[in-house]
């Protein structure tokens, strides 16, 4: 008699991370997958439905909707998002969403919560970075409530290349830090694949907190890679600090930390993160491999 499949609920299924987790889990027929999203009528939601995955409307800010969505599930993949509907940063949203996830997991006796949280580089970093503090508070709440967990702690997202947070225009790549600063990067695809490994091998991953870094690369180095791939000269440029103060001052403390971590001597935690990521996923993408995979070499050669 065929054993009934266990259910994994994927939060943020229409986003880059959630979508990557869905794709990874779909390749393993071991699981029954439920995708949740705030908007089940969007184009991305339609794509999920076309994959014959059950899609449920739920919102991380709506605890009751999570209670319903997590019913009868074995595992949950989740992340918190400190962004208001108007695009502003509000770190308290992280904690409210985290509380809702925790309470829904407790109510449904979830056996494995895989939470995408935040890269952890140095002890006490949460004391000076409000963006990080509330995510660490969520981690501590999960431990306090004794929910079986795996914390995945990704670096910056390669997927931001060409988007709002790393625009590419007129042969210029706009990053967040000075050009010589190395930034830890990871592709969402690889976060999804490592999450799938965690669900498949709980004996190896329960209770673990894992920094995820596929590449450690500066803006100047990235510009060299793009120039090589396209045959065109690209440069990297960061916004002046005074402009960040006017338009995005909440990101300045994080920029300063990245500029400290991204210059020699590099924190051991970042060196170890690359090694551990490769040990878990030997084919984790470098930034050059990511750009080829997404065909940015062809898009930018036109």
C-alpha cells in the first residue's frame, strides 16, 4: 500500500525564494505541496496553478489565514518581509509575521519549519542593525517555543541583478556599497534546493543555522564578469551616501556593515559560509554562472 505523502506549505510562493522552493520540491515526488500567497489571481499565481500545485490564499499578517493554511501539514517554508504595501521598511512587520508563523506552527504541530532568515556574520550584529534584530528575535521565539527548525541565512540575492535593488542601465551596475567591497551573494534557486535538502534529510538539518553564500564578489569584479560575458565595457557604481541619506537612510547602517565585512581581513563567518554552502550544494552558482543561467550575457549583448 502506497504511503500517504506528507504536506509542505510554502509561504511567499509567488516570490523568488518561495518559487525556488516550489521548483525544488516539485522535482521530488515525495511531497504534497501547498503554495500560499496573498494574491491568488496574479500572473505568477496562475503559473503555480498550471503546475497542478494547490494554491491557498493566506497572508503572513493574518494569523488565522496561516492557521488554516498549515492544517495537516508536516513542514513549512517561510520568511518574513519587513516591507509595507507602499514599499517602506518597517522591521516590526518582521516580528508580527514571525509571531503569526510561530502560532500557526504550534497550533498545527508542525514537525519542521525551514525559515529563511538573515546572514549572521558577527556576534551582536543585531544590536546595531534594526533590520537584523527583529529577524533574530523571531529565531529566538521559535527556539523558545521549541518548534523543530532549520534556519537558512542567505547573503544578498543574485536575483536582484537588473532589478530595483541592483539596476543595470547604460552599461552601469548600481550596487549598494563601494565598488571594491565584496558582497556575499546567493541565487534563490540554490536557497530552494538547500531547503529541499533540509526537508528530505531532517536528521542532518534540524536545529541547524546555516549561512548561505554562493559567491563573494565586489562590484568591480562583477562589472569585469559582465564585461567579459557581453564584450561590452561595464562599470559598477554605488549611490553617494548623501543620496542614500535622503532617499533610503534606513539602509545606511547595513551598507556600513557590508563595507566593513567586505574588505580584508574578511570575517571568518563569510569564508566558512562559502565552504559550507558548497559542501551542501557543490553546484551552487557563482555570480557568473547565475548570469549565464538567466541569459543576462545575451540580454546585455544586444
